C-alpha cells in the first residue's frame, strides 16, 4: 500500500483535500450528436459545444485554484502521452478499437501514420478532420470521468459500463491506466482491479452481467465503500467486487444502497454526495426518507446490518450528527427539478468546500440556511487575484459554476471528476 501512496494514487474519502484529478474537456464529437441519436448515445439533449467548453474551462479553473495546474489531468493528454510511451501497445489499442467498432483492419496503416495528438483525438471523437472521415460514433459521456475508474485505498477500480455507447471509453481508460508512465507501476504492484477481467469477474450462475459505474461508488472513509445498485450497476457486480476487496483486505465494509432503476436516478451520486465530515447534499425522498430504497452493510467478518434509509445508515455507522441538505430545499416541485439538474451532485475540493452548478437556486438557499456561503466562480477568481491564499483559506463554502450547457448533459461536478489523489483527513 505504501508504495502506491508514494506514487500519488490514493483516495480514502470523498472529502479529503483534492490533490490530483482526471477530467475530460468536452470534445468535438459532442457537436455531431443529432436529436435522433441522442438517446442512443446516452445524451439527453444536443448542446452548444463552444459554450459547454467555456463552462467546463471555468470548472477546471476552479479546480486549479485549489491544486496545481498539472494535477488537473485531461484524458486527451493522458492518451496522447500513453501513445508516445509504448509502440506495441499503441498498435494493440488501434487494432482493438478497429475490431470493436467493426472497421476494416486495412485502416491500421492510416491510424499508425497519424501523429499521436491526431490519433488521440480520432480515438475519442471518431472523426479525422484532415480527411473529413467519420470512423466511429462520438463518446459524449467521456466528460463524466467519475464513471470510468475509482481509486479506493491505493487501488484503481476500472469500471465496466452498462451501456454499449460507453464501451470505447472503457477501452481507452484501460489503456491509460495500463500504459501511461504515471500509472503503469500499478500493474506491477497489483494495484489495478479491472472489472472487465472475466476470470475474476464472470457472469453469475444465472447469467447476470457484471456492470458497475463510478457514479455508483463512493468511499466515505478508509473502512467504508458505498455502492449503489441502480440502473447502471448490478447486484451481481456488487457481490463480485465486495468479495474481491474483502479477500485482499482492501476495505472492511461494503455498503449496498438499493435505489430505483430510473433514468432520473441513474447513479447514486445523482441522489447524494458527501461535502464535509458531517454533511451530505441529497434528494430527500430517497436518501432521507428511504422511499424505494434500503441499505445493507456487508462487513469483512461476514456480518450484515440492514437500514431502511441511507440517512439511518450514515447516522448509525459514519457520524451520529450527520446533517442532510436537500435539493430544492426539500420542497416539490423544486426538489425534483433541482435533483434533475444535479443539485445533489457536488465534488468536494476539501472538507466543507464543494463545487456545484449555479442554476439550483432553492438548493443554494438550503446551503445558506445550514451555514454555508455561496461563492460564484467569478468571485473566487477575483478574490484569488488579490489574495493568493484566498481559495486555500475558504471554509464552509459552495462554489457555483456556469451551467447552461453542462447541466443539459445530465451530470454535475462530481460526475465530471475522477479523483486519483486526496490527502488524508
């Protein structure tokens, strides 16, 4: 474990001060999504890409106010750097994607001749601008890097998407973690848990598949990993990953949260996120009231504790004084509206300081009533220009970012981040 931590790959909470994170700038492939194909590609709407990119740039600038510029790592750059580091794996990646996308292997020479920067963009967007050739569909959900991988106590879980539209993301994610200089030590130290490895994660005896996405996985502390069984994560996946982690003593408790299989609640982090040692932002009907939901805490000693709601579990086993701040201030129709626009989906940059969209006004009121300050991204930048320590000294603050286009993709700041290093708290 120590060797992995020394390599700056370790997350043991949702709220420890953020040190390194993977993001993905909205790419040009998103501009090719038509209304007819939006549902198939798991994008609820067509968006105005230039504005979406500007909003995402503000988001990453907020992240950089708290951590070093180079610690905010973009998938495009990671793929490009990986392509440069190993020629044989570069060839294998091209062959794998051509085969998966049912493209002729005669295209291999075209792809091999592309500069690495161009090749990385083609593998992501599916489009080669110079030849005006569309090779593959776009993968618009790649902006939600939370889903592609999760770091748990010095180990990287490479997830397995439930929907075919995200399979190429998975191929590229495996390539990054197995090839990039920053991560390849993990393979040597058994630090990669690849859910796509069917020898370790086969189908169940009844044929149930293993699918699990990062939005359903939260590490509350070094002893508790929470997994939502949802539209995207199967119960068999929970049982499989639980046993794998227990066998290797990576975690002591795996918590199963059953949530409705519904597009509105596609992942657990659309319903709740932890923003401080004693605070969760959440959608009241499911997380607090326990409507259509229940919780099982599976412990490494074989015991199972059951709770009728996530609230009851958190207060019983994590913090007896846990507070809950409700999307839409817990009032209908605002709680439904603002859960839909990711009012519960925040990423903490340190305990008590988190990022959210600027459009969830009733949720902002709930934060203020619970002692949080609301700070716009612009105010953060202006104050930081005057006082370089301003961001580091913030406490109990919710930072809002522009979200006219980002919010239409159905994922918030928690969805758009894959933390790979957080400090201990």
